[in-house]
């Protein structure tokens, strides 16, 4: 079976003789995941599956269902997965508001089939972690708080992706000069004052390194002197290439590869302020923020699906390959224990975000929550892992077609819209 699916992944199409039997020349539809190798497995074969907290995963899945119900069919490929998720969301809405773990587990096992997924010619996927920083700051500039976090500039033009749809963090970004579009300012230029009158500041913080890591994470909590917390979220980028400065430190022999982490990067910058500032400026990418008034102190950062992320249950995936709301089961040994001790990470996750460095069918960024502790854990994660994709049972991964549902009896009532029965925590952000 694995060899058969590998042929599908490599070829992109098969003749009707392979899928439909000899004697027909009709070509088969393209596969759902031409970039990947899929191998069917069983839930019972997933390490730790029976011990996982499926009810928490169901809470995250229902949040995604609210966005799926609102979005309609305006999604990028694979559209078939999105279409197959919608009736599953309707059935999820009819479950008890606070289902037992047994009920949640049966729901996932009934609605989905598990497939191990890897990139071509790779044995495992790859995992990293991210979090929402929390720093002290102010709405006004002062001697203590002199590092700006900028709002989206008025002259920033971000292009739409090919085929339409909203811009992403991979879209190009420009400004007009004499009527022509030119690339937007890079990090060094912005830090040197290039925004001028276009640069509105949403908050001022103390440490330039904190601003840099807020750009990497895409969100930040700013605790004001009166105790109020501003929730700042991603609101655009400058379109310049992202350069991981951890890689530069390794290449230059400044930090050993085996000791590389976010804490190691921070330690280097703190110990070498001038060199650290120059190092950060080598990453030309720059992020702009908005105040997320819709978020409470308990909500996670808003992901690309437009929902508050759930610590330990939300992941960022490659949006060009996967649909938001898709469940994944991750199996890895990660340094999440005390003082970075390695321990099993066996957990059902929901795809709810994306990132410019998240590329490939078995690549994910795990959201660990907010604050320094979450940041320490997230910064350690650069590890291989096994990815199991949960596909709706209506789908055949070797085909792009979704089987049509059987006609519903005329007397059967229509299901309630998925969003109407979801928990109150479902975000209404666009």
C-alpha cells in the first residue's frame, strides 16, 4: 500500500487502468497531496493515542469549525478537505457542550482515518515551537521604554497571492515611489527611521531584543505600568526575506549547534550588545502589529485562521498544502520536561496557523502559550517527529474527488449550523 501511494505522490496522475481497471483510458484525478507520501495506519497503532486528552483536542477543533462555517468555500487547495470537514463540523456541534474524553475519542475515530504523512524521501517530519511573549511597556515613549512596536504603515501595499484571496505572510510588500511599486523598507532601514510620518507606534517597550522576538512570534502581550495588558497581533510584514539568526550563530561558530535555542540567542545578544544588534539587523524581515481588542487575558494569540490559539493543541502548518481545522497526531520525543529533559509528546493537534518558515507536508510549529516559561520550552524545539494526518472518511487520498453524500430523507431535519452550538470561546475575528 505504501508503494502504491508513493507512486501517486510522485506521478501526480495515474491512468484509469491503474485506478479504474484495465480497458478504460480515462485519467484519474490528481491526488490530494502530491508533495507527500501517505501510509494508512490505525488509531490503535498510534503511541499514546488511548491516553491523550481528546476532549481538549475537540475544543480546539470546534473553534476551527466556527471559522470553517463562516468562510464558505473561499479556500486554497486542497479544497476537497475543506468541503469534507464541513459536515463533520456539523456533527461535532451536536455533541454535548462538555463531552467526556471517551465521547471525543469516538468522534475522531468515527469521522477520520489516520495516515502517516512524510515529505518525499524523508523518514520523519520536523517540529519547532512558538509562543506569545509578554513584556513591560507603555503607550508613550519614555527613558525606560524607547523601542517602538509599529502599526501597519499607511503606505504599505501587500500583494494578493496568485489566484486571489487574502494576502499571506509570504506575499510581497511594496510602497509607491514616483507612481511605481518598489520593495518595502527592510529592518535596518526601519530601525534607522525610514518610516518617518508613516510610522504609527502601538506600544513602546524596553528591550530591542524583545521587539525582535515579538516579530518572530507574530504577537506579544505588553503589560502597561497600570497593570493593563495590551494584546498586539500580527498586522502585516515588509515582504523582506526572513533569516534565522540562530543559523548565523552556528555557521560563525559562536554557539554550538547542540546548544542552540532561543535562550542561547538571547544570552549572546545580552552579552554582546553591539554585535547582537548587528546580528538582528541581518534578518531583513519586519512585522507590524495591531491592538487585538477582541482578545481577553485568557485567550491565546490569534492564529492565521482568525481564532485564539490553544496552548498545546494548536499548530502552524503549511497553508499551501493543508487546510485549517485539519487534525494531526504528533509523536515525538521533545525537551518539554524539567530543565529540558526529553519526554514523549503524543498529542492530537489542530492546524490553526501558518508561518513563513513552515514549509512542507510534515512540518509544524507547536504553540506553547504565553510568557517566559512557554518561550523557554518553545525555543528548545527543533526535533524530528512522526506526523499522522487525520483525513475525513469521505475522502480517498489517492483521488481529488469527494464522494457525493447520499440523499437525505425528506422528513429528516436539517442539522443546526456548526457555529451556533459551539462554545462561547469561539472567536469572531475575521
